[in-house]
């Protein structure tokens, strides 16, 4: 009911002057967003309570009630706000709460971008960059990334920096890439920190400086960046640029795996199989290899194939 009232107030604001109406509409949309979050939390809590009291579980693949309600609200809000349009585009792009449809995702991103929303611009740029819902077109992707970056969007800055670094859709310019990554870092953007660290590690646009690189990797990791988690694990496991510490490597791989990083799951499988940083446990190793393989990791699939060979460790584990 509160959400409905807030939306009615939003509709009424349109009769005011343009500038004042825009400000009031933005404020009311933020209020709708707050109420939406409260509703989502309430639904999630009710679902959890029902589970603990023995209520029947939902079908395995059914979207959570909270997600369904959130998507419906986003659809309603999309008629009023560009940010909601971009969020809806992301839902369709990844199939979150709706059936995955990349073409529909592009439509929502474009509507949002045409209204000047940076999130919509970045989403549309990524669709062109990866060829999702549209023909792959790096140059068009760069155009959208630049528009978002010019609006001060950190994700747009990082995406544009990566294109400048690799010369995709734009002339290669490593110095410009560094500038864009630094601009993103001023907003405490973890992806910007990771990519800036990578440039220092490999000497892209700057002199190689491993100490500075790892300072940025750790800062990105402190903000929860999964790429930083995985990279730190890779370096600690072999002692590259840092003192070798297998236990620390396992901790970093666990952090990345918890965020769904398939390659880190594969690395954890190796650590448990070989007893690196943890007590050797082939059953746990097998679990991690299977999780990684289910996510499409080819290294994990190879490890499973090797382990299932005539003299493979998995075959022995199953036997005994």
C-alpha cells in the first residue's frame, strides 16, 4: 500500500513545473526504491519463517517470491524511471526472476540509456561488446562506455579503460587506460583498483611496480572484488611476487569460490587433492572439482577425466 501511495504521489508531481517536478519525481522514486527493499526483506523473512515451521518448499527451479515481486515492481517503475529500466535490463540479461532474454535486455538498456542513465549506457555497451542480443560491435560499445564515463560512472570508466588498454573498438592507448582506471579509483571502485594493479604488475602504461600492484589488489580485495581474491590466491600458492603461503592462498580461493568463481573452485580442488595449505582430503577435492565443472571450468573437467582414468585417484577413492 505504501508503494502504491508513493507511486500515486509520483504521478501527481508531473503537474508541477518541469524542474521542480523532476526533483520531486526523483525523490519519490527513491522512496519507492526504499519501500521496495523493505517489501523484499519482509517477503524473504516470511519465506524463512514458513520454512522453519514445516511449510512446503517451492519447486526447485521456481523464482523466489521476493524476486518475483521485485521484478513486477520494477516493471511498474520502469514506466517512470530510467534506473529501473536498466535494472530490468540486467534481470533479462542474466535471467534473474524472469526468463532470460538478451534481446529484451537490450531493449530496456536502450530505453534507459536514451533517457541519459549511465547504468543503462554501460549495460547497452556490454551487450554490444560481448554480442548479447545484438551483433558484436566493439566500436559502438566504446561509444556507450564513453558516454557513461563522461557522466562520472565508475563502471563505464573501467570498461572504457579496458578497451583503451587492449585496443578494442578504439585505438590502443595504455596511458589513457591508466587515466580511466585512476578516475574510477577516485570513487573507491574495486574493479578500477584491480585493473590498475594489473597494469602495475605487467607494466601496462606505467613502469612495473609489484609492490604498488599488490597494494591495489589488496584494496580491491578489501572491497570484495572476486578477481582480486583469485589473483592473490594464484600468487600466494606459488610465491610469485609475494612470500609463498599456501594456507593464505586457500583462504583467497575460498573467498572467490564463495562468490561463484569457477576457476577458484578448481584451485581449491587441487589444494585438497594435493594437501596444499589444507589437510589432504580427496573427497572434498572431488566436490570442488565437480562444482567447478558444473560451471563450465575446463580445467576441472580435465581433472575429473584424469581422476577417473584406469589408475586415477577418483576411481580409487570411489572404490575404497
